[in-house]
């Protein structure tokens, strides 16, 4: 019988004791979750690809008092509309610092060659997307990340909690908002949503790997369609953030 203290690195506290338990119900407002996150992890950071979810989260985070960096990875394959959306957001939220990682990357810059996305999209995402963000996070070492994923984006995201433990704590304040709620918020606040969104690109990634979504499909069904891939590796799978 008896009990023993769980093993762990010397000096490390169990994750559960690092912060007060999150006082959330299944319907807690995103703004309240973000305020809790900023109180609990003042040095958190926010990577974003400026999709509908990301733009809504950005607006809410600014309202909640976030004044940190917003990190965007330039893969070299973004649609011009995506880069323009980033620029409109940067103009709208001067209190935030917009950081473009891998700035100026070009499709044939020698990093991965021009067509690795076709032959090995996992390797292409690993080099162009995951590696630059990992390097940035290693340097900044934030205790937590604000993340815009929601459960209704894809079957694989159906169980996302508000607070996700992992290599880094991820706070997902929009986990329970569906697409209609996000669109209503964006319209009510006249947010600069990527214009491709309204053309059916419900989740916009790189142009070689994104198509418009057909009626009835998941929001992310247009990402890597036909390539046997559903995530870039930032948020799911081995080596995720
Ligand atoms: Fe490469 Fe496509 Fe991944 Fe963009 S989404 S990094 S083009 S594989």
C-alpha cells in the first residue's frame, strides 16, 4: 500500500499545480477565457494564419488587453489575399506586434524546391511552416499559446478542450464556437476576414494545397484534399507545438 510522489524532473511542479483550475463551464464566453489566460500566462504568444477563427480570436484578444506578438509564418505559397489580410489586421491593431517568420520566402528559394508540396507535403509543411514557428517559439519560450481552433472545424478537432496541456499549454477560447457564431461576430465587428473565405475557402492555407469547400463538407476539407493529409503538423501529430 502507501503512496508516493509522482516522478518528474527535479524541481518541476506537477502541471496541475502551476495555475488555479480554470473556472470554465461549457458555455463560458471566449473573452472571459482569454482574460483568464492573460492573467494566468502574461507572457503567452499567439501564432496565427488569419483564417476566420484567427481573425475573431485576434479581435477578442485585443479587447481583452493582449499587447504581445502575433506570429505568422510566410511559407512562400500564400495567396495574395492572405498577405493583404495580415496587412489590414496590422493596420487595425497597432497595439499588437505582427511578426512574419520566414519573411520573403519564395516558392523556389532552395528551401524545399518548388514542388515538394506535391511529392511530400509533410516534408514541405515541416520545412516551411513547422520549423520556422518552432525556432521562433524556442527563442521566445512562451509558457502558453493562444489558439483559434474550434471543434466544428473538423471531426479530428471535435474534442478540443479550452485548456490543452502538451509540450506547451494551448488555450483554445473558441473551441465551442461554431462557424455561424464566428461569422456573426466577424460581421458585427466588421472584421477584415480574408475575402477568399466568402468564396468558400473556409480554411485558407498555401495555394497549392487549398481548394474551396463544397456544401456539407468540414471547414477544413479543402486543405490538402486528395493528399491523405489533414493537418500541417503544428497542432496535431508528432512534434506538435
Ligand atoms: Fe507546403 Fe502545402 Fe504545407 Fe504550404 S500547405 S507548406 S505548400 S505542403
